[in-house]
């Protein structure tokens, strides 16, 4: 059995879910508790980050390493092209997307935690001890997340600046390939990487970041403005298109 150990809200875990879905491989998404996950991850993989894929007796950590493992083990529906130049281009774009994801996570978490407890509710899950004692678990989890991802004002503002720079670079690279895909003429690793990292900013239907309506008051106004600036770019429109036409999710992102 394949098990993907994840945080439901993590865009790196969304990337791993998408990789497995693209390969049409059966798997179960298993949620871990933020903070507590570190001991599990260290024990199984020698590092403390998610996602982690268990494929029978094989354990693979990190979404990029999962992609490489899947292509090597299950070559059908290849994520990376055989052509060395196309492969190198996809890995370069993936590296930019991975860096972008760090800043999207920090800035997005800062925005969402300042608005409501919705993010914490998803992290806690629908049942279990964290839900049973949410009066205590929510404040603890909020403090843990703020400390872990360094959500102080200076670093959050720095991440916003870095997001703007990396989005500009990726937008140009997309245009250089005529705006349909990043590398070649079909969906591949580069596209999945970029779309997954930007999905939290666009609140796309069917993703963990979907909202019923835009919130444009108070602290969420910056998020609203940034979202629509992104949608004005070919890059933002491309992410929406790829999600609507090619994100065929086979497993519920909420996990178990």
C-alpha cells in the first residue's frame, strides 16, 4: 500500500498528491499533527519535513525527490522528459517554484491566521484529541505555527517581495514557451510544481484553499489585492486553466 504522509493545507503535499494522481497510482493520504510530525519524519526518513511517501518498503521524503522516485519506479505517464535539455529546464523551473513556495507559505499563513481560525480548524482535523480539546489546542497550534514559519512582520514583508520577484520570472518563462505549458507540449513536472505552489494564492475550487467568496475587509485586503494582481498575469490565468482542465484529483485532500 502507498501512503502519503501529509498536512492537508501544505502546497508541497498538494504537489505530491498531484504527482501520484498524474501517475494514476493508488494511495492513501495520512495526516500528521504539525510539530508532532517531526519525530515521525526523523525516525522514518532522517529529516523532519513533509510530504513523505511510503511505497511498500520504500520511504521517500520531499516532493521533488518523490517525483524523481516515481519516474524511476513507474515510468508510465512520465513527469520529466527524456530529452536532457527539457529535463534540465523542468528541474530549473521546479527549483524556482520550490523557492516561491517557501514565501507563499509564510505570507499566506500570516494572512489567513490574521483573518480567522479556519486554517487552524483544518490543521486540527474533524476528530481526535486536538478537536476534542480545541479550546487549548488552537492557541498552542497558532503559537507553534507562528514560531515554526517565522511569521513576524519583517519576514512576512520580505516574503511578499520575494513572491513578486519569482512570479515575474516564472511569468516570463511561461511566455517564452507560448503560455500553454512550461516545458514541451503537455503537462509535466514543471507545471505541477508551479501550479501547486501558487494554488493557495488563487483559492481554486476543489483545493484546500477554496473560499466561497472573496474577503476584502481588514487584514485580508492585501491578500485580495495580491490574488487579483496575479490573476491579471498570464501566469495566474495559466494556473487556473491547468487546475480546471488537468487536475484530476483521485484522493480527497483532507486525508485521514
